[in-house]
């Protein structure tokens, strides 16, 4: 277990170094950083001075090393556009995206797993068939279309929910949360639903397919032969086995949620990191883009590593186990 | 009264081409504490008979007729939940593959305790004690430690021991063991059969033991039933059926078992193969392969008749003139 952990962490560090390298290349070669600092009419000598000061004449490896160390400290420099530290900009935007993604992820699990189980246990029910069709639609419609439809119905026609922004937020330290006000919660509903829809349908279909597969397994037949109650068979024996692939997909998709949040944030004018990134792209604000890239990758890596560890918790077969060798023999 | 009475049992599979009859008019009894062996070629309907008794026929398979009685009470028409209460508590089952019969994500202890507590009113602590007792009973060393281990930490033979413990831990009086050793290493097969026999005998539990191994039948069973094409060909005491079979099919089956001994006898194979369910011949199902076939065999379907100590379904014993 310990070896596994160390190996997994090393892998994560390698991935992050590679991502940092890409971000570094962006910094170095996407436009001339000197141009973004000196004024239009600076002399060649002034330019050289800035170059020296920024260390742009040092060997690549040293520049990269410096970049990594700064990044590890959370220092990505200053935004070209509004001259504020990038880390401060991101920190300001992080809560909005984090809360949106968290709610969307929870929604997809809380709705997806029970719906998947239901459609597996009652495959011929009218509701199951309806859900299957809905999920097909959900999985094939582009998310911005569903987002716009949601706004049309719930904001424009019914007027129940806001169509943009986070509503009122309350600051807790540097974190601003929308969870504690009625308008903040209302504002979360449409964007998080739009964001979770794809993953929700994916999880529902996955749980259904896995559950149907597991219910055919010999150990389920034997559990029936032992006279266990249906509840125990379905929700203890079958569900636990079903959840193994769900954990993988969920982990992968959680990263996807963060990426797709860019679209949701644009549709709903949600003041999150995705919206910040889109602005940064429009202005070629390289420090912000690089920082976003590194940050999102870091979240991806953390999630994937956690998923691998979670497997070990769910599936005893993966635990490296010292008693295993002695446990052999008929 | 016999513990289990099966009367004219029919198991059917509705298909697009009509209803297939996988078990056709099968009747037999199992007495208290008795071990009934069941033999027959692949597809003869052995597993389906067992599945019907324990109420686990997989749809579209269904009981198409007849009765199954446990202690004189019908169990073939119970509601799903009433039948569930019988499974494990009154009738236990052991399947072929010990590797896949246990849920890989739960410890063997959890699976035992859950089975015990489903059927018997018992505290978790008492159930655990009993579960460890069962692990010891089926010959698993260091049962306290093994209680907390997962199935993958056991070898195949050990897993089948756990499966036996699971099937017996709520003390059913009848066990249906469907080829319980086929998937196991030859070296442990005999041990598992001996264990099964011992635990049944000690608890006066009866067993229906499906196997392809005549040696196992000879050593373990009290009586043996021979199935052919969904029908019962012959049933009777083991010594009688094995040494002086009444039915020509049984005779052929016995002949095709290679004898262990200094001078192996000639291997008598039965010519041909068992008919598929879709084209079972009229009259006696065995008639295309029977060495003693005569004209009436193509016309009249033989009924199970008492012959010697047992019973056989063959026109030779029905007084039909050849
Ligand atoms: N779903 C099904 N649809 C149609 N026929 C089926 C189905 N399942 C089983 N059968 C038929 O039922 C018959 C009896 O099968 P059963 O499994 O009882 O045989 P068996 O005697 O246990 O054979 P084996 O020794 O191979 O285990 C077989 O002829 C089989 O083809
Ligand atoms: S009834 Fe006829 S065909 Fe069938 S076993 Fe007897 S002799 Fe053979
Ligand atoms: Mg079988």
C-alpha cells in the first residue's frame, strides 16, 4: 500500500512537471514577454535591461526551474491585462467554479445512481423506458443548447430562476460562497443542472449497464440461493460491485466537469475561472492562461490519484496484502 | 412422509418455435437425511430439476406442471418472498464454481453472518461465533483469522468449503449440490465430497447431488436417479443401479465408465447422442440409441414402473410384448 502510494504520487509529480513545461513554453514563446512590460516606444537598451531583469537570457533549464519553483509557490506573475497578481485573480474566481462543479458532481451522483439502479431493476417499466430515451437526448444535445433552453423555460417564460450571475454571496475569509443565501442557491440551480446533465446521463446509463451485468453473476445467484432479501442482494451485493467502474468514470468526468464549466460559465455569465480563462484568451493574457492550465491540471491529477486510492478501499483484491501468500493452499 | 416429494414435474422454456420441455414428468422423493445422486448426459435436465426445486429457474424457464412438496407442503406455488424464506433456511444450494459463487467485495465472515442473520434470530456477536464455528466445521484452519479475509485470499478448494458452510449455516434439511467439484482440482475433489457427506450425515440433512462421476455416486449416494432427455430413466439404490441396472440407458452409461483395475474392460460407448429438446422422438426418448429397442418403443412412452428395489421407465418392464 505504501509503495503504491509513493509510486502514484511520483507519477502525479511527473505529470505536473510536464504540464508546467507546456505552460512555461506558452509564457516564453506566446508573444514576447518584454513587449508586454515595456512601453511602445522603449529603446533597445531599455528592452535589454528588462530582458536581463526577467532572466530571459538565462539558459532554458534555469528559466524552467525558476518557473516551476514560482508556480509551486502559487506565483504566476502579473496579469498583462489588469496588472494584478494572477494568483489573486484565480483565488477570487475559484470559489464560484468550485461550488458550481461540486453541485453538478453531486447532482449527477445523487440522481444518476438511483435512476440507473431503477432502470436496471425494472427494465420494462414505462418510467425506465422514458428515462432511457431522455438520457439519449441528454447525451446527444450540445450542452449550450440545453443551457439556453433551460434559460428560456425557467427564466424567460416561467421567471422562476435567474439566468445569469451567482446571486448574493457571503465571504468566509477569502472564500465567497453562494450556498448561504437564497438567491445564491437559486442562481446555482440552472447552471449546475446544465453542467451535470451530460455526466448524469452517463452515470445513469453506466450504472444500469453494470447493474444488469452484475445481476447475472454467479455470486448473485448464490446470494439468492442463500435466501437473502432482495434489498440486500440489490443494494449490498450488486450495487457495491457496480460502483467500481462508476468510480473510474466519475473521476474522469469530474475533470471533464471543470473543463465544461467554461461553457456553462459563459452561457450563464458565471464569474468563475472558466469565464476568466475565456477573457484571458481574448486578450492573450498569457500568465492567466498558463496559471489556469496548471491549476486545472493539478485538480485533474489530484482527482485521478484519489480515484486510484478509492479503488483500493472498495476492492479488496487490489490491496497488496501480506497475509495473501500464507493464505494459499487447499 | 418423505422430506421432498417431486411429482410429475415439468420445466418449460417458451421459445419462438414453441414450448421446449427441459424436464418432463419427473417424479421422485428424497427421504430425511438421504443422499440422492443424479446422473445423466449433459443437457438431460439435472440442473433444471434442481433449480425448480429451489425456486431459482431463470426466466423464461418456468414450472409447467406437477408439484413439489417439502414436508408435505407445496412449495412450487409460493410467493417470491415465501420461497425466499425457504431458500437457505430449508433448502440450501451449492453450485459448480466456487471461484465465482462468493462475492469478491465482502469478507467470507460478512457473507456467513449475513446469511445466518437473515434466517435465524441472532445477535451479530452470536452469528459471528457461529460463523467461525462453521469455518472450523468445514475444515478451514485458523478460522478466526480467515473470518475477516476476502474470497480471493482462499484457494479454490478452500472457497468451495466456504460455499458449503454458507449453504449449510442456516441449517437447511436439504442441500442441492449441482456438480460441486467439477471446477476444482482433481486432488481436492474427493476431500470436498467427503466433507459434504460428513456434514450432511452429522446434521441428518438430505442432499441431491448432481455429478458426472460414478465413483462419487458409488461412494456417497444412497440412491441414484438417472435422467435422459428431461425424463427420469431409472431410480433406485446405488448398489442395484450401478451393478444391475434395469434400464438399457443406465446399462450403457455404466458400461461407458472406465473401470479402475488391473484389466480395464472394453469401453462400451452408447452409440449416438442425446436428442435436442426440439426433436425428441415419440415413444421412448432413448429408442434411437437403445440396443434392445423394439417396435412398440416408437409408439408408447414408458412410465416409471417399480423394478426390483427401484423403478425404471422402459417398456421391457411394462409387460409389452416384444
Ligand atoms: N434458456 C433456455 N432456453 C431454452 N432451453 C434451455 C434454456 N436453458 C436450458 N435449456 C435446456 O434445458 C435442458 C436441460 O438443461 P440442464 O442445465 O438441466 O442440463 P444438465 O443435465 O444440468 O446438463 P449439464 O450436465 O451440462 O449441467 C438443456 O437441453 C438445455 O438446452
Ligand atoms: S422402452 Fe424400448 S427403447 Fe426405451 S429403453 Fe426400453 S427397450 Fe429401449
Ligand atoms: Mg447442469
